[in-house]
């Protein structure tokens, strides 16, 4: 599985984001990355949650990548207990 690192955001244009995520930007990778990130953050997901993640990734994998990046960067920057 390919996870989505922060890819050094923040991004100021769609082109910047697309270039940063170009190597893994597919529907499958975007859905897997978001699912993995939510799992690492301890967010429980049900069947409908997984379905929505898949639908979002099909509609716009780059948007899913950016949301995943926000979550990853937020979690990365939080102090650990």
C-alpha cells in the first residue's frame, strides 16, 4: 500500500499539489492513503465510511490526497503523550 505523506505542503495551486502527488495519484492509492491515515489516527470506519472514501477518490483523487495531507500534517505536528 502507498500512504500519503505530507508531500511538503501547504500547496498554493492545484498544479503544485498535482506535481507533489503525481507519483502515486490514482483512485486506489488515494482511497488507501486516506483509509490508512484515518486508521493511524484511531478513527473507526464502517462499511459506509469505506464506500464514501472510495466514491470521493473516484470523483477527485487529488482532493482526497490533499485532505489526507492535512490529516497527516496535523497528526505529525501534534505532540505525542
